C-alpha cells in the first residue's frame, strides 16, 4: 500500500445506517460511503450517497482534493498530498491547504430515531434544537426514522475561491459493488437549492433521497465514473471494483470565512424538514453531544482530560508520536476523557430494530447485523457498567420474548421472517446476563416476569430440544450432536463442514450450564422469600436446581487434564477428549458461578497466559498446535479456516481478567492496557476496537473494524 493513511472512521445513527471512510479519503472497501441507509432498521442497508469529489479554484489555479484508486494500479493522490490535518473528535474533520488558502470538511450523522421511549437510547423530543428531527416519519412505524448526513465546508484564505463538488451516488446493497449497466438509471429532479434522486434498475424504483445545500449553483451533468479500486477487498479475495454515477455538480463561490452546508436525507423533500442554514451543522453536533451527555450522565458534554479511568493515557495528549510517518495524526480532543471516548464508541452499536420494535446490538461494523450471542456477551459492558439499565432490560425482554423450544435467537432476519436459532449458548448467555442485570439492579419484579422463560430453557435442555441438545442423565452435562452445523461461538462452517465442530460436550457450554443452575436455585429461593409464587413449590425447585448444580460441578472434573494442567476443550460424543489449548477453558473460569477449584484455576491461567495471551486479547488456539494459523488473511475460505485457529479475539480479554481477579486477587494483572488503548485511539478504526487480530506478531488488526463485544469488554474492566 502506498503511504496513504488508510485508517478508518465511522459514524452511525442508531438505526443501522452508517457512514465510513479513511483518513486520506481513499475508498478501500465496499463499505465506504457517506450514507448507507438502513431501510428496514437495522437491516436493508443500501448505499445511496458515496461521496463528493471536491476541487478548489484560487486565483485561476485549480487543485483536486480527491484521493482515489483506479483499478489496481493507478493512484490519484493530490488530495492526500494537500491534506494538512485530520481529527476524529467530536466529528471527522479534514483540513487541506496551501500557502494562501485552507479548506476544512466536517461530517456528522444525526441520531435517526425519534418518537419511541425507553431503553436508554436517548430518544425523545429534547436536544434536537429545532432541526426537524421529529419530521422523518415512516408510515405505520412504531417510531419515526430519519436517515441523513450533514457535510460542511469552510474556506479561509486571502482571495475568493470557487469550490466544485461533484456528487457520486449509487443504489446497491451494502455488501456488493455497483457496476455500470444500461438497465441501471438514476432520475433527478432539481428544485430550489436541492435535488431529488432515485435509482431505477430494470424498471424497479429504488430509495428516493435528496441533497440540499445552503448556497451554490447546481449543474446537472450525468456521467459514470468507472473502475474505482477497492484495495481491502482485493486483499480479502472479494469483488474489488466499483462504478459510481454522478448526476451533476455544485459550484460554490466562497469568500474568506464562508461555509457551505449540505444535507443528504432519505425520502422526498417536504415542507417540515426545517430550514437548512449555516448553523444547522453546529446544532447537529451539539445535539449529539447533549444526547450522549444525557445517556451517560455526564455533567457536561465535554469534560477535562485525565479524569477517572484515563490511567494517565490522556497525559500523553499532543505529545503522542503518530504511528504513521508523514501522515496527519488524529489527536483526541483534550476535552474528551478516555472513558467518554469508550462510551461514545459503545453507543454506536446500540440500534433500534423495527421488526421487534425494540433495542438490539449490532455485533460489528461494517458487515454484521445483530447477533444474540454477541449482544448478550456485550450487554454488561454496553449497558450495565454505564448504568443503562432500561436498555439492558429492554434487550433481555426482547430476546426472552423470542425464546422458542428453550433457545434464544442467535440472529434476526435481514428483512421479514422468523429469527434464527442456530446457537446452543445464546440461551445460557441470556441467563448469565440476566443474573448480572439482577445483581446490579435488584429488579425482582423483572425476575418474576422472566422466570417462566428461565424455566422454559431449563426444561428444554433437560428434556431435549433442537440439534439434539440435551442433558446427559448420567452426569448432568449438556451435550449436542448434529452434523454440519456449529452451535458455539467458534461457529464457522465451510460448505457443510464446521471448521471447529465441537459437538458433544463443550467445556464453556457446561460451565454456563452450571452457572445457570446456580442462578435458578438462587432465583427460586428469592422468589419464594418475596412470595411471587407458591413458597413451598419454589423452595422445592430451588433445592432441585441446587442438587443438579452439584452433580454438574462434580461432572465438570471430567474436563480436567492433570497432565496438561488445563481443561479439555470438548468431550466428544464417543467420549474422546479434545486436548487443544483454547480460550474456552478461561471462559469456564470467568462466569459468575465457577465450578473449578483454586488450584485448577491457577494452573489454567498460568498456561493460558504463556500460550494464549497477547497485547490485544487471547488467541483462539495455542501457537504450538499443528492446526494453528497465525495470520488471518487471504480469500474467504482461507480466512474462515483461520478464524478460530489462532486468531486473537479482543473480547476474550474480559473473561481472562475476570478469571485472573478470581484466582489471583492479590497479584497484578499480567496485561498492559496501553497497546490496546493505542489501537482504540490511533489505529484501524479511530475511536473503536477491531474484531480480531493476527495471532502472530505484530498482531495486525483484522475483521470488522468496530466490534461491540471488543469495546464492551474493555469498558467493563478498564480502570
């Protein structure tokens, strides 16, 4: 890669819509663009507005501010060469300049959900400052949706300048590139300082949207731009070329100190959207700060640096050496503490799902939707630590509502249809997270409401349910045996063959089962004391759950490998033991109720520390294993084969820390936060944490650029 700064930025709107790109401005992914609109929140994400190609004319000299790859060999880099600075807080901001002029560009994506209450989502009538947010209705919707992005340019210089902004647009699913076709056309209707646009493909009308601006003259000038190169997709063995359509361009004459503000918004123009003014952009930024301040209880929207939780990282301030030489380095604003930056990142994953009229969690950006397992694992960090208890309660209630045959959905469909129940552990994580919520809130009314679902899960696991999930009557352990699927978090399937099948009795599943039985016994006793049901019946249930928990605790010793001082990863259906060193043993130590002894826990952690621990999380497999793959790269099959065979997962640092604090409470944690925090602030997706890293040094970040459970587990434990 040439010395372009390809670190990424991300904006979201609480509905699944997003905008994303790179510091240099070059598009490297299919998922880069300024308005991916979630037409069926949070699904149906469609690229409508790719970007603006800008050029500036000063004293008769015209310079292009764009940076692009054309095909696989040609690079247009003038814009990057003129880029003087980039900042990510409070919103992405680029500054280009030469001796006699300077131009800045800022982007903000306003929060898009209005009119639904609860869940700690920051929804309501306050904080909009007259922007017209309450005027973006979708008919027959339980809430009002508004998908838009604001762009503002500001010019400083000693002479008048002419800014030309060429509009690049698309009409395509966010997973696939757009290719020129005679069947693909775009209509545009020009109005007063606005243009309405709509794709038409083979007679099918796409999503209408419009662009408006505060000043300038728009010139229709239809042209296709062919063969944009997408270098990250080339690396991933996927489609790596895109054609974008330009319906025209905007010409703006700017005096020194002038601004031009643009808004792209889904839907046809209407009379109630509010007037677009030069102040609209600043109002939108301020409204977002007010929303976040309200959610997280910040006394001010912007705080001083070095407050509790920064661990001295803020003290580095502008003295931090930029990790990319000769590139603009985004420095965190001093007014944002590290904790606030992490909480701001966490909010990007909280979205509204229209199909369930409730909150859910996007597993990661750019390409993930909401997944049950990921949501429930992430919820303590995303909701309990920042005390967003209404959000936690709403998510737990939603997933509990969709419990079927004792299973919690692992995914909701993109459009309409039934949830997908391909997980053995989502139901157990639901119980574990419910327990943590109850510990934090003492909300026993909610326990009484949800206890029938808890019992449904218990009965299904004991009596048997889908995928041959059933408790073994001889030892009380949970087992499953269905070929061609993968039901644990190590869930990759290539064709019809799971890479890490783990059928039988996985260790962390049975650790979760033990913790669940302990919770059930505790809850039945609590409900008995509070007289939420028949005290006699509940007391007997509590005793039965406790007896089963003791049986499971005894049987968990079947996983102990005394020669290795570690836990077998799986007891297979034919009773063979899998002795690979994986982080699932650490997961088994980290739950609220742990069934292993202090001596065993210490031995497990000692081996995990030497074999699995990295500066960014835990490896998914010991490097000494013959199946270990140290780099997550290549085409999709190659990457899938490496996904759980050595790849580092950041979210696993949370279970490691919880286990360490349990078994080594007097010893300091053998983990240095600084590399991971530097990654959060200065690497990959600025202001978020990647899904995975290579198992081999230097542990290059891979996968999704922003992952919910990665951010959540850091929030849960950073001090």
